[in-house]
C-alpha cells in the first residue's frame, strides 16, 4: 500500500509511552497495520523511550510501552495471516464492528454524511466514529482544541493539507483549520478519533456542530 500521510513523532511517542486515549490507540494500531514506515519509527522510539524509562522508573511503564508495540505488530501480522472478524478493515477496527462497513447501521447526519458511532461517551470528551461521506461532500471548515486522528479506509478526500486515500492518516493538532472535500466518485469512509470536540467556524458550521459533533 502506497502511504503518503503518516503519524507525527509526537503521536508515536505518546503511543509508545501508553499516554493516549484508547480510541486514538485504535486509529494508530490500524494505521500501523498498513504502514511499515510508521511501524519502524515506533520501534525506534520504543528503544529510546525504553532507555529513558530504564534509568528512571524500571519495569512497569517500560512493559506497557513494549507491549503496545508488540500488540500493534502482532495485529499487523495477524491481519496478514488470518481472516479478521470483519474482513474489509484492519483487525483492530474489525473486532469492534458487528458487520462489514457497508452493512453497518449508519445514521444520517446531513445530506451525503452518515456516521457510525464507536463510543457512547458524551461528545464533549471527544469522538470515536466512522464517517461515510458521499462523492462531492464538503465538510464544514473546522479546527480542534486538541488532537484529531483520521484514517481513510475507502475512497479519498482533499483538504488544505493534501490528498488522503486509503491507509493515509491525518494527524492534526490544534493549529490546523481544514475543510475536507470528497474528491472521487467513490464514497469516502474514514475512522476518526478526537480528544475534544471540533470548533466549527462560520454560521453553517455552528449549525452543523450539534449534528456532526466530531
Ligand atoms: Zn505511516
């Protein structure tokens, strides 16, 4: 798979230290099943983090970091070898889904926009969901208070940062304002996790916020 957009060093560092929300960890583990380059970087970071932790605080945290990496790697290997429960997505996501992507109980949010929620926590704590966007859909311009990870599973979209297709991950901090547009005739399905809700700009965006809320 030809991946153009990767996880940032900061994100991989937090991941190897076990410091991220579990929903963000799922998105990262899914990207790692696609991406050898990020897997190798995570390995190298783990050596560094491990060495630092070894001098300060022995086994407990060190084990967590190592376990996370090993888990992600074994998920990647299992993905290659065994048939996952839902076979059209990476295994860390597939085991959270009751059915293949197109058969899920998608909820319509707006014309051309459907979502499947993977978490029932209040949206003020962030989101963990799949979005299904029809060709030509333009999302409201928005930014985030905190980290947002988006992994494209099907189709593609473009925004101010670039073009994102299957396997690509958008690893966005709070300094990015963007407006994704689905740019092919195929629906775009993406897995999204945030640590806090988005901040929509503009009147339409503010109207949309209660509905989209990611
Ligand atoms: Zn990558």
